C-alpha cells in the first residue's frame, strides 16, 4: 500500500512540504540580499577610496598645471 508523504499540520491546513519550500526560498532570498549588500558596501568603499586618493593628489596636479602654464 503506498504511503502518502504529504502531511498536513494539525495547526495549519498548509502541507509541510509547502512550508519547507517557502522556508527554502526565504533563506535563499536572505542570502541573496546579504550578498548584494556586501557587494554594494564594497563598491561604495572602493569609490570612496578612489575619490579620497584623487582629492589627495589634486594639489599636485594643480601645481603641475600652473608650472606648465608658465
């Protein structure tokens, strides 16, 4: 006699398989959002570093431009 593997919880009419699937997708989405947030913050830090480096050497470029303009 075949055994039914789809069981309903006594508290909820949703099958446990459906709940597990929803939990899987929720965890997958949470991982995706965390990875996206880490990548986004890394890109922001890189942009900030480049901007700070350009601002740090700006006086040197300005001095070189004035010296060449003479």
